[in-house]
C-alpha cells in the first residue's frame, strides 16, 4: 500500500513538522477526544492550532463539542468553499476547526486526485498555523494513508485491550513497510494508572522492536477518567470543564512533550 507521494511543489519540511496525525488501528480508543483535547492544550499554550476532522463520515469533533459550524468540509468537497473558508474558530478552546459533518459522505468516497488536492491545500493552510492536528479514521485505508503523508509525526492511539494493541501493531507494521523512517509515537489511552499504561506501551514497544526492528517512542499515557465521559455527555471540552482532572493533566504533559520534541 503506497502512500501518495507529496508533490514537488509541496511546502517545505518545516510545514510537515507542524502537522501531527492521530491514528489508531481500532476505533473507539478515544482518538477524536484526544485530538480535541490536544488541540486545546496547544491552544492554551499560545500555539496557533488547527484541528482537521479527517473522519468525515463519522465526524464527531463538532458533536463532542456541541458545535454547529456554519461551514465545514462537506462544503469544500461539494466545491462550494475553499479550505480556508471552511475554518471555524472555536474561541472557547483557543483553536480552529475544519469540521466534518456526520453522514455527509465519506472522505474515502473521494477520487484519489481530489483527496490529494485536499491534502495539499491543507498543507498550504498549515503555513498559517504553529500546529495542525489531523483526527484520522481508524485503520490504514487509502484515505488515512494519503492524509497521514502530510504529517511529520503520527501518534498511534491504543488502549490496553488486546484487540486495540494488535490493531495498533498492524497499523505500525503497514506504515513502516512503506515508510521505514516514519516518526510514529504511541499514546496509551484509558489506562488504569500511569504505570499500567507504561506497561501497555512496553508490550507494544517490544513487539515493534523484536519483529519490525523499529523503536517506537512513547508520546504519553492518559489515565481513564470518568470526567472524560461526563464532559462528552455534556458536549463541553474536558480542558474547559475539568482543567485539573487526571486526563487533562496527562494531555497537558503530552502537549508539552510534543512541543519540546518536534
Ligand atoms: N481517558 C479516557 N477516560 C475515560 N473515557 C475515555 C477516555 N478517552 C476516551 N474515552 C471514552 O471513549 C469514547 C470514544 O472516544 P472517541 O474519541 O469517540 O474515540 P474514537 O475517535 O477513537 O472512535 C468516548 O466517548 C469516551 O467515553
Ligand atoms: Mg473518532
């Protein structure tokens, strides 16, 4: 499965370094919640941040935040809006959003060339930001691969469940088959404790090292926290509602580390 090559007139590598993809093998691991929270943590630290809802058919960035954006990616795909015109400022979280729309069709339905154009326009838009976070759909399909090619770093989210770990491993394996030098890092979400999260990471790290000869660093562990579910139910961002909760602290630590390391 070859990644779509970045075109020759693509923005310089400094732009790619700004773009962080959030991926997973399995769905339901907290990717969208994590992408939102990471964007807010970066925004709070004063970084101009854009969150791209790349899971278009199941768009739920706007749902988790209780937003009804006037413009979204569906308008871009329909040819009614340019990508910059589709940006919504989410002032409460201090970041911008390129929202999807649930049921509006899927990015996977787009012809490859249009998907590549969308990605390249996103890279151009990224020049205006310090960070762009891509919330991708689960798995390693063509859409995920094409969009992930824009990112300098991909965070692979997993939980401690064997199915999630196996799928994270498969994602890593498939990605490095085409891109041995890809900067992949692991986020363990919904961990019972910071220690057990590190053990989960260690299991995945060893598998990648032993079978793929690839060292995958840890981006961070996020503890399971009932306030995550509660804030999603209330359609309010965790970092707004419970800024000192365990999960919010873990997100802050990941944001700080990312800023130091990439
Ligand atoms: N750290 C956490 N602690 C507790 N529950 C969490 C945590 N992270 C995510 N969740 C739960 O997981 C559910 C799925 O999250 P979501 O972001 O929609 O996952 P994905 O985008 O990977 O499908 C959320 O609705 C929330 O209830
Ligand atoms: Mg999601």
